[in-house]
């Protein structure tokens, strides 16, 4: 599939740090615009879960890369509560709850750091344009998956606020360590995409954050 064909659809790229509100705001934006929501982090989580299920050592990059090449996956676009979203199925199954466990979360950074995994993921994520205009969230959308899109956003918040949000969700995670791993990763490190609008939402509600994003998108669409 050529780049020109891929970009016939609009792609809103929303990147950012952990607990910066990417998921919540991406869903609000997608729902408001009627676009399809894509959570790329869930795809990495699905591979991490798959490796744990198959007893594949997530610290063994070659074994993880081999698993990623061989597992049988398909995409499904589902609608729930007015939101259309893309799910990555494994053998026809979407492990919605399993990929959110603490065990899976701990394995994700390891599988996500494997170069061949990121190559596979990027290729599949770009295929999501088959479902229409997208709002895609992650950590390398504007830099690596769709660097050619005109709609790039980078969300961030103070570390204390992000930690508070995680704790409110019942999750204990060392976000400072996660930030360091993500930003120092050899392949597709977390960074602000060229031309992205940066939004620090430490003191903002989700409605205010998504409102800023929507205002910017609608302004650009009129040009």
C-alpha cells in the first residue's frame, strides 16, 4: 500500500507520556468527529499477553520477534457507545481484560523495545486506514507511524499529576522510570513529533484538553 493511498484518510496522531490523558482524549476526539479510534498501546499489550500465555521469555528479543512474525492476527472494527474502535484479534479473540493486568503491563516495555516488533506493529498500524479517518494514540505515531500527517498532538502533564492519575485508577507504576525507558529506547523513542501541538494538561480537565485538540483540528480542516 503506497503512502499516497494511506494518506487519503485523515489521521489524527496523539502521542504523549504515560497518564497524560491520551486514551481519554483520543476517544473524546474520535467520538466527536466520527472517526475511528486506534489504541496502538493495546496492540503491544496484546503481544505481551500472547508471549506470557505461550511462556515466551519477554526478555528474549529474538523469541519475541519470532512470535510476532508467527502469531495469527486480524483486525476488527467495532462500535460501542457511539465510538468505533479497531481491535487486534489473536486467533479471532480480543483479550480486552487480560491485556490490562499488572503482569501484562510489566511485560509491555520489553516487547515494545524489540526492533522487529516495532517494524511489524508500524506496518499493521498503517493498515488501519482501511477503516476510514483515524484518531490514533501512542508514543510514536507522529514520529514513526504517520510522520506525514498534518494533525499531530503531544500530551504531557507534570509527573506528580500523572502519578496521581495512575493511583486514582488503582495502578502503582514508576512513571519516571517508564518515561526514561520510553525516551531512551533505541528504536522509535518517545519524543515530540516535528510540527506537533504540545498540550500540558496538568491543570486541565479532559473536556478542556479534547476541546483544544478539536478546535485546532477544525481550524486546520477549514484551510
